[in-house]
C-alpha cells in the first residue's frame, strides 16, 4: 500500500480508503470481512458518514480488534438517524447527540478527522460557520476529541470557501474526470441524472476546480475523494461521457494525480471490490494510464492542459516533466513562489533548466501541451 500525508494534519493515510456506504444493510460478519480484507491490504483510512446504529456498531466492533493507532477515522458530525432513516441535520442538539452516539457505538475516544457533513448550499455554509455547529466542532478539536477538522461537499464554491476560512484541514470532495468538467453545483442530484452528461461538449477541467486543487495543495489542506468512479458511470462504455469505460485502477490514478489529493475513499460491497481497488498498488504504468480515454473522447477536450499523466516520459535529460509541471501550476496561481514549493522543486534530481528542447515529450503528450514553453516558464519562476 502507498501512504501519504493528510495535508498539514501530520496524519499518514493509505492512498486508498474505505467509504461507509458499503457497510449499509450488512451483517456484522460481512462488515468484519470487508474490514479484515482492507486492513490486510494495508488500508488504514475509513470514512464513516453513516448514522445507522447497526453500521456504527458493526464497524466499531470490527475495527476494535485492531490497535487504535493502526487505523484513521474520518467521522461525520450532522448525520442523524430518524425513524429508521438517515437524515442530515443542522439542529444543534441532534448534532451533539448523534456525534456522541457515533463515538460510543464506534468505541472511540477521538476521531482523526471530524467532518462537517454534506454542505452544498451557500446559505447552509453561512449558517454553519456563523453558528453553534462550527463552535462545537472547534471545541471538540480543542479538547482533542477531533484531531483535525473537515467538511464534505460536492460544490466547488463551497470547498473554496471552506479552505479560505483557515479552519478546515481536510475536504471530502467528489473528484473524477467526469465531475471535473462540471461547474459548481448546489444540487448534488444532477450528478446522477443522465442529461447531465448527455449531448454536451466539454472543455477540460473546470477552471475553478483546477484552482481549488492547486490552492488546497499550497495551503496544506488535504482532499479526500468521494465518487471516484462517478457512482459507476465511468466504468460503463454506455454511461461514460468519454464513451469508453475507465477501469477502477485508472479512476484511482486520475484522482491520486490531482494536487492535494491524499486518499480516495471507495465504496465496497465485498472483499473482491476491496481487492479490485488495491490492485492499484501493484498495477503497471500502462494499467494506470487514463490519458488515452480522456484524450480521444469525442465530446470533450483536455487539449493544452497538463494532466500529470506521465506520458511525456522518457525525457532525454531525465527530467520528471509531470512533477515540474505540477509545481509550476501550483506556483502560477500565487503572486510569489512560496519557499516550500521552491524547496520541493529544488529537490528534483533534474530540473527544467536542463531541457534541451528536443521535443520528444511533446510528441508523446496526448493532450498537446507545449512542454518546452512550460519548461521555460519553470526556469523563469524557479531559476536554476
């Protein structure tokens, strides 16, 4: 398994995590099987949004077999259980009761990431960050009950506002190549409607999403990913906006090559689906490569935009062109180059000033990126 730092939190998490939806309507034995398989595969990160008491009991009991230091929990505030149904709540008393229930049923004395649950509307964001819920979350963090603070959203604008508060350490955000082409939305339901992707022409990554990823990277705010497979849309030739299916491994690689992304939380129904995801760790470069599907899609264009896919390799001077481009893109959204970013660039074994403009990378690039121009930009920004 690959592990990455969860932004500025200091917590190390597996690149692949497990989301809570797969535990619904499962027996304890089934939940235990999924968790045992995940732990055996090196997965240490679990996102539990579920308010279902049975799920909390089952997951808490299964994880309780392992040392607390061996797993990381992204647990949600504002997720309530009402007459046998999940419900998002903003009622303060319900929020407190539901979170205390979460801790008790999960047998936890702390949550690694306390996630304010499902904030997609601007008015909802305003009420939360001006009211009792954010105050409660900050108090929990001060007491160590929550080690870091997060928010889950499908809305790019909300994610940007959350990052700008300076209070949020982790954003659980819906990321995949299909959603990345869409503008900010307040109604998450449209992501699951056929007309959203049908008969449209897409022009690459939405600029605001692109800026969000880069800004989070620069601020040390981690992104954890939900909907990495676009609820299965991307795994189907017929449903995908690219008119060709991606594999789970390709979807995961796309997400994990976005700036600031630390882990992709997948929903799994059984251990076979866990193994299908963890196959990513041993997959070849060719198996991970998503560029052919995106570059050849008939109704979308990522032309001119570096997707960090690595197709530009091999460089005749051994420059890691994808890494140089990522650092360049992170720098270009700021007035001055941060010292930490310059240090990361300087640690590269070979840098942009070594480019001899042979053009081999540009012949290899499926997205038509002017790599030579970007190398020159990098030299201007970072120096030698």
